[in-house]
C-alpha cells in the first residue's frame, strides 16, 4: 500500500477487498488508500469492477473478504445508512433521482440524516451552488435535462454533508459543455474540503483534476500512482487516453 501524503491522514483504506456476485468475482483482493482532501480517480473498462468498488465502500454490496477502514475504524460490514451518517455519500451511476418528485423534494430526501435546521441550511447551499435548481424547485425532476438531473443528483448527495463523496460516472451521456461544468463542480467541492472518489469513463479529464489514480482490470489494481504521472504513462495512454493534446 502506498504511503500517506504529507497533507493528512487516510480517510479510506481498502485491504485485500473482494466482492462476488454468485460465482463471478467482481473485485479480487483490491487494496487502495484514499487520503484526506484528495480527488482519487478510478479508471478501467466496463466490467472492471469500478462500480462494485463504490458499492462496497458505501455498503450497498457485501464484501466477501478483506476490510474497509475509515479514519482507522473498520466499516466494511456496516449498513449503508450508518455509513451515510458518517459522511460517506454515494452518487450512483445513472443519477437515480426520484423522477416523480419535485427537485426540492429530491434534495430534502438527501438530507434525511441531518436535523431540520441543518437541512434548511444545506438546501440553501444547494440552491446557491446550483442556481438552475432553485429556478426548477417545484418542477418534477424527471422532466429536467440530463445535465440538470446530474446537478440534482450531486446536490442531493451534498445535502448529507459528505466528508467522502463517491461519484460514479457523473459525466455519462452529457454534452461536452455540461461535462466541463460537472468537472469544475467536482474540483470546487474538493477545494472546499470534500474528499472525492471519482469513477469516470472520461479518463483524461479525470486525471487532469485528480491527485491520485488507480486502474482496475478485471477486478484487480493493475496500475496506480499520482494522476499527473498516469497521464504520461504509456500503458494508460494506449488503453484509455489515446493521442494526447
């Protein structure tokens, strides 16, 4: 396992983590370390185990073996709702908003672990961060554009006051200008102290904003290192980045 950087302590440590779906082994004894204040990119092809990794961290799938520790505490077998109360928040692939509820109802649902006063404060912060959501507050969420729905999904995640934000494919299916905006939002959240674990098919953009990165191949970590080094790694370029600009 890599050593901690000089800026802080590990907020997540995965040691020998395995996840299986029946006979299919999605993660095979994976070890990672996420340091406080980082953006850590998780790269890999479809089926590499990226989403399973986030689902294991957030308690949505059982781990077969290994451990997950947060600030030194073993959290690997805690239920998802307990992890939310510890500030580990998962914004899943495909946004998964409540399409029949209004924008504001979606946001309020995201703040179920905080008190009424804090929920009101965080709702105001969500509208301040995403002004478009303020203008759509009473609109049915399923009628929003794809980019607006992604902003809603991130805004809903922020309602729980995350310390660690797990983002699964936040730019999937979005227009290039919206993708740029989403990555700027991720950078801004990180600058405000949120540690981010980012699963993203847009490998080049991910590495440009990340501090550290892991590459998963068929459930194993095949490459890891500082993100700027992986941007120049010939193996990563050949597999995920293509011709460099």
